[in-house]
C-alpha cells in the first residue's frame, strides 16, 4: 500500500476567533488537514494533540471525535443530505467538516444534544464563519430529531449494496468487492472496519521480549502484545527501537516467510517492497535466528529512510537500498526467500486508516493489479529454484489476491502454490479464496485483512 510521509505537519492551522472548545477545534484541524493535505489521520493526530497541548482525557476525546467522524462520514453525509436544503457539494468544506463533527457527537457519542449543537455552532463561528452559525444550528437540530437507528431505518432499510454503504459507511463499490469475498459475513466485516483498532506492539527477537512490553499477549503471534493504554512511544523498548508498533497480521506475514521450508537455505533474504519497515524489522530479527541476512528494498526515498530507521541497530541486515522491485539490483536466481508485501488498495486496514475508503476509486484496481503481477513475476525470477516468495497484500479484494496468484500460476510452469495456512496452524478459520492461500480478517481474527500466498520456484 502506498503511504504518506511519516510525520505530516498540519499546515495553516486554524486560529479560533472566539470561545471554541479546544478538543473540538483540534478534531476540526485533523479533518481539515486530512482533506487539504491528503494526509492520514493516524499520522496527523499526534502532531495536532501536541500542538494543542491536550491532556490524556482531551486527547482521547479528540481522537474519537476525529477518527469516528472519518469512519462514519458516509452515514453522516446521507443524514446531512436529508437535513440540508441544498446539495452537500454546495456547503463550504469547512462548514461541512464541522457539521460532520457535530453529527458524530449527536448520534455516536455520549454528548448531550444541546452541548453537541452549541459547541459546533461556536466552532463554526470561531473559525470565521459567522454567517454559517445559524445554518449550522438549524441543520444539527434536524439531525438531533432522530437517533442513529431511526435514521438508518429510513435511509438503509435493506441489505442492498446501497443500504449497506450508508449503514456501514463504505463506498458502494467497496461493499460490492468485499461482498464477493466475505459473502454472508460482509456485514460483520464492514462493522469491524468501523471499530477503533487496538494498539499492538511487537517484540523484536534478540532485542526484546513480549514479557517486557505492557499489555496482553496477542492471540496468534508469539511476539505481539496488545497495549493496555498510554502512548506506545512511552514504552522504553519502543523508544529504543527494540520493539515497535505493528498489527498482529503483519507480524504473522513475517513469521510465515521465516517458517517456510527451503532446502540448503544460504541465508539470502529480501524484502522487495519494505517501506515503512515494520515487517522488515521483524523479518531481520527472525533471519538472525536462522543464520540469514535481510536486504530491504524500497522504491520511494522517504519510505526507504523509514526502513533505515526501523532497522537501526538490528542485526541480520544486509542493507537498505532505494530500488524498484520491478528492477531489483539482484541477479536472477540469487535469493532464497523474498517477501513481497505488494502495494495495494489497503482496504484491509480501514480500521487504522478510515479516510482511505473515501480516496480509493474502482479504477485504481487495474493499475495496482498490473503492478502486483509485475512485481510478483520479478520476485519469482529473482528467487532461486527451490526458493520461495511470500506474496502478501493488506487487501482482501479478489483481483489483488487470488486473481494475481492465478495469473502467475496460469503463465508459469516453474512455479507452484504451496499451503500458506500450514505455516500458521495456530490461526483458525483463515482459508483464503484460493486453496492453499490464507486470509486474515478483522471480524474473525482481530487483525488487518492480510492475504498470504506462498509460491515456490521449481526450476
């Protein structure tokens, strides 16, 4: 999945012109920065919280208000469209951001209606939209006339893609794609996408252990811990780079590649698309245990710097290089194991990046699938006979998962698909859409929706 710089700085910060509640102003700043700078909320939030000097309680309120509003934007826009006397496209963007924040407080937070409305009106007035204050008050009073269930009974009365799009706040085309793979469980999957994710830490073997990390052990990864509160960067092992923040699904990807059987493994491992470096850091630690070394490649210079930072101080690192995985600086047939965590739509990580659902378009799929096929083909050229490539995506979309794998198997006689599920026997109910592949799910496993396929080059 493509990414943004690690620490976006909210620019043009809004200066309130009147008495505005600071946590709400901070949430407004997050929405504006996500909209204007195409940033990710989970990366913007820490900078905004620091800028406004929010204490833990206010920081939690701002986080829920901003993230929850972004997750449920589709639902709220459908409701607001019923309450506004013009198309939402004719409402000024800043005012619409404020209306969405007010709607989230009214329908999904324990905020009294009078407080949600009055503070949103103050916010609109305080950021320089005095003329829109009365409009905001009138619209939010219409929103408050019904609770969320009542609104959804009217706007989303059935199980059609359109109704599910409104009820679960996903674009209709994404509902259709996820329904193809999740079937009757699509509602549970869409609901899981709207749940705030837990913060999961990973202990990097040889440098730290799960026992020194605060929290509860993860269900499947032997290296993970679900943080029990507080900021992860306040954990000493994380601050020192001996541990990191990493979804359990990503941990399992690295573990699966390390567990694959490779006869006469010479210890030449490659992460072909390594940015931002979380999987590479765990994979390098696992490589050390097996007498191997990892070379990390990343095409984007700023992401390669993140990989370098993630691998700083780690053993088992052969190097980090800025290189295109379609043209790796490696001789054909020279590598024992390759991890290809391919760029994808990222629709398996919508819990963490809720705004991504509003940015992706159906037409993105073709370009990504073509790139995925090219990368996988080159990875298989680079691995030696008997070596393996683990193809992974943070997307369950069939075109990006089984579709890519089938296209390779149909065109190459020197490649076989092996049983990825056998590499992770501790994970139940994870059969992928193609026999031998593995699919993790937020609603089943509490992880991002990671897809895994293990391909071995035979000749």
